[in-house]
C-alpha cells in the first residue's frame, strides 16, 4: 500500500494541488524529503503560472500523476544546505525551473543538455528516484539537488520567476539556431507568455523583430509596449505577401493548432521555423514549401541548467524581465480560467511568501 503524501517524507510542506481532471486547485498538505548531502532547501517566494500547468492539472497530455502540485518557474531563499553542497549558501536567492533530475551520464548530460536526457525528471508530477511523486512550486518550500538549482542574480526582481520557463524556452532556440545575431530578422508567432519573452530577447540580441498574430488588437502592445519593429496579421494575405521571404527565422510560440504554410512564406531561403509551443493535437506539415526554399522546421524545449544560468545572468545584465500580474494563491483557479482565455499580459505570478498560509 502506497504511503500517503503527508507522511512520505519528514519535512512538512503546504501548497495547492489538483486531485482530478477538473483541474481545480485547493490547499494540500504534503511532505518534502530531508535535505540530503547534495541538496538545497529553500523558501519559495514567487512562482509563475505556465500554460503547461493548465494542461497538466487537467491531464490534457495524459501524463499527470494526481494529486499534482504544479509550478516549474519559482524562486526563493535558501534556508538549508547539505554537507557536500558547494554552489550555494544559506540566504542565497535561487530558482528552480522545469528540471530536477537526469542521469548525468549520457551524451546530453555531458553536454549540459539535461533537458534532453532520456531519464530526465520533471519538477512536478513525475516519480523521483526514491519512488515518491515530485511536487512543484505552488508550495511553501522546495528541496532540490544543487545541480538543478540556478543562482538568482541580486539585481533581478524575484517576481521575474517566469524567466525559468518562458525565458529559457525562447532564449535557447534563439541562441542555438543562430538567430541571436545583430541585424537578423526574427519573427515571433503568437504574443503571450512565451512570445513576449522572445521579442525581448531577440531585441536584446540586436535583431529586427516582427510579431505575427491573428489579432490586430495586439499591434500596439507589440510595437509600443514591447519594442517590436513590425506587426503582421497572419490572416491578412496582403500583409503576409508583402513580408514574404524577409525573415531569417521565426520562433513559433503558439500552443493551439494553426497552419504552417503562411509562416513558411515569410522565411528566406534557408530560413528556420522553430516550434516552442505545444499544440494538443498532431499537425499537418506541408512539405513542398520546405523543399523549394530549403527551409527548416525545428523544435526546442527549455534548456540545460548551464544555459538557464546564462539566460538569467543575461536578463539581469540587460534589464529583461517578463511582464507579470502578481496574484494571491487563492486566486489561482480564476487565474487558470483567465489563462485559458489568454486574458493576462503576459504571465501570472503567485505571491507565495505573502499569501500561502497553512
């Protein structure tokens, strides 16, 4: 018989969890493991609300382990460290993203690409090495191996926690696919939690940035609010045709099913369409536009721990932060409803320290 989550481990913890596919989150008592030799324990201060959290609490990807405590972009202050910890000390500001474990032996791990490790462990709703379920950042404390903890820069606001998912998810493909060069023309498809970060990072790299959206209502916020250079309404054939063959690459952040062909027309020869959004259903891929333009469709997840550290340091140096709406934890179910409607600019962040009370 399985041990209940309240007594699996010796450290009492408190958070918000969903217990079934309704996705409704409610107060939840559980436990964290004792701080091991290589572990860091920290008090959670802020936690971002990602669209992936919404998918997971409703089991829309078919992998959720209930009860599920979401949250994979959270920051806090170290309260305890293990005897062998070398990277952190008590009082340090730290963060945890999507990953809390990997095999540390495969080629991906050897190349600081732990997120692509076949045995990688997600921050929540997976089974940890000791057989217990992992719980995320909608909670008061966290315990994690120091190798999966990021040092949070002193001059970076802690409410910028969504950098640990939305930030690295867009920073990594811009860097890897060579779209981080001054003078590049980068398209950003979709303007939400991921899209607005793609705009900010691409601009910081010196690129010309064009936002591509179905909604003309987002034009002012894209150009005046975020500093994009241009805006295209993807349903406007005249606009799209005028911009044909002008972009070196497009970061596609759209999580709903959508046609690829209009985006292919925007790419130059050798252009790259990089998928970072996660549609629920398989999509059709038109091949001829790829063949005749030697174009590429690629994908990217988040990034390894080393690159995540590089990203938050870059954000701190360049004053890049996500646009967030701070909420109390008891607002989370309303926030999820609003997130489903894309009614947030651009990321909810839970004020854990001030509003989560056992």
